[in-house]
């Protein structure tokens, strides 16, 4: 099974191209910086993964992805090669089939803490404990 799931930040805005012909398809290329869980002294802290998204997923990347934004992607690894100046160049890309935000807009812009310093989990307290019917009060 060839399945990849990654979470990281875009290193720069995606490069967008559209295929030519009758049925134009969006092709978005970007690099995802993925933090390493364990770091050895002297090694880099992240891996930089080349990704390509086609069609609707590419259009999503075109519309919403930009440098520094955090995403979770899933897809498959695809290897290939091509000739350049008599040299064979080998490539490895993640072909993205699904791309989701890994960070809310508020987290990006405001730091995800309200005025009391509590994290904003997206939920709002509607009832207090005394008003619950099973509280015994």
C-alpha cells in the first residue's frame, strides 16, 4: 500500500499551472516542511517534501495555500526520472489526493488565546454547572 500522511508548513506559495487542451487541469506544486519528531545533534530539524496536487485539490491549494500555512496532506509517493543535459535526474514527489487546514485562521492571526489566556478550542460555554438538570442542585 502506498499511502503518505504529512503535516507541515508550506515553504513558499505554490507554483500553479494549468494543463493545455480541452479539459484544463490545475497542477499545484509546493514544498512542505515537516518537523522531525526526533532530532540528532547537528542534523536539520525538518524534512522538505516535494508535493504536487492535481484538479480540485490543486485548485484548493491555489486558493488557500500560501507560505507558512500549516496543512495536513495525504496521498502517495511517486518516483520518476528525466534527462537534462545528458544526466538522468531522479524525482520523488507526494501526489496529494487530500489537503486540509491544520490550523485555524484565528490561531494564525491571534495566537489562539482569549483575553483570559485560555486556549480557544472553538467551543463556547453555554451552561454553567448549577444549571445542569443532573447536578443535584
